[in-house]
């Protein structure tokens, strides 16, 4: 087990605790201080939004952006950290309130593409060829406001432009069925993989599966991961947990449903996820009530739960499990799994 899986998280996972119903409750932690915590917590690489890496990039010229990203790469190297991916943050600008790549406004669509090019520049400077697309506002509040055929074509064309801009970049779609939009385009893993087949270079389009997003779609995260693995399209994951079909909670991995978490760990391990350099990524948030002094426990706890479930999975008597399966004694198989999980 040691060394087989490498772990990552994004700097937004250490945060001040604000939510839509209340202000911040913890002190801000400077980015440089966050970097010092990665190795201490057992993490190997950093997930980035484009403006995590280069703040206020809309005010900078491309050469300035690349220069700042290159300086950040030196800082990462000094901490022994890599960059896992870069994601263009396309959901917080006034020009993307009606969508980015699928906006009804051509000028806004052009802005989204230019912003994505800058994210690709940053990825190159940081030494990663993985670009994650969370299509946050690619959807509608009013179905009649957009044509879903045209919207799909616009997302495909956007990915084609990215691939033409950089012949080495890999596009990793992060599906989510809703929030912030009422209904999002490309809501599931299957949608993302199918979309990739329409692109100029389907081999460079994969998926990032987030546990909570699959749950919000009423799906089992391990099955979504297995589906993507069968296509060799699972290029990263965002592990967390979710309590019900409501807003995206980003709870500590395994905190709600330990068996659901166990099956995610098991499917990844059984099918050699990580052997090609893929990371175990977390997207987890500290509880709003957590004190400043313990505001990173959600990260270390998630990593601990993953590794403990990995140990349990690898210790199972597989021959005994196959006996139960051959006999169709699924009640005994279920008892066997639960017994091993509770110890």
C-alpha cells in the first residue's frame, strides 16, 4: 500500500467557512502557508483553479500570466509538490452568468475561450497537461432559453479549440447534474464520455468523477468510476461524501456512508487506478463549526479513511467471497462485508 497512491487537494479546501447563509468564521490562511501543509498532511500535489495559481489574471497579459505561473512552479518544486491539474474558473465572472461556452452572447463565449487558453498556458508553466472542466453554468434555469442541441455543439467546439490551441493538453470533464444551474448539461459520466467522442481528438477527453456529484445525480460513485475505468477515461477523482440529494456538501470522505466509500476505494484499487500516475484527489470542506486550530482535519481524516478502507479491501478473503457469489448467498456476502467494515 505505501507509495502506491498519491493524494492531492486544492487550496480552496482550506477555507474560512462562509456559506450562502452566513459569513466567514475562520481566519484566512495565506496561499504560501497552505503549501507548507501539503507534505505534513501526506499530500503530494496541488489542484489549481487558474486564478489560484495566478490571481487577478483577467488584468494581466498572457506573458505576465506565464511568468507568474513559472514563478509558482519554482515554489512547488521547493516544497516537493507537483501540480495535478488546472481548471479555468468560469463561473464567477459577470460575463458567464448565462453560461460560458454555451452563453447566448457570442462575446461572452469568446471570453470563456480566451480565459481557457490562459488556463492552458498556466498548466504548461506548472508542468501538467491536465485541464479540468467543471461546466458549472452550462445549463439553464429556463429550458426554453437555450437549445440543448446547440449547447452540446458549442461545448464540443470549445473543446476542439482547446485541443487545437495545445496538441498535448488533456481535457477532463467534471460532470454534475445541478447547482448552480437548475439543470446542467453533461450531468453524468456517461454524458461526458459520449461528448468526448464528438470531439476532434476523443483520446484527449476524459472525466473527473466527484463522489458528491454522482450522488446528486442519484447514482453510485463506484459504479460511475467503474464505467469510466472500463473506457480508460478516469483521469482523476474528487473524493468526498454527501448527505442527501441537496446542495454539494463536500463532506469528509466516508463520513456519511462508509460502505459507499469502501466500494469507491475497492473499484479504484482492483482496476489499477494510479498505475499511470493518476492521483487520489479530494474535494472536501471543513465543517463550518470547526476551529481554526483544527481546520485541516477533514483532509487528513479523508486520507486516513481511504488508506484504512484500502487495507480492509486488500485483507478480504476473496475465495470466501467467490464462494458466496457462486452459491448466490448474497445475504452472507453482505454480512461478510459489513463484518469486515465494523471490525
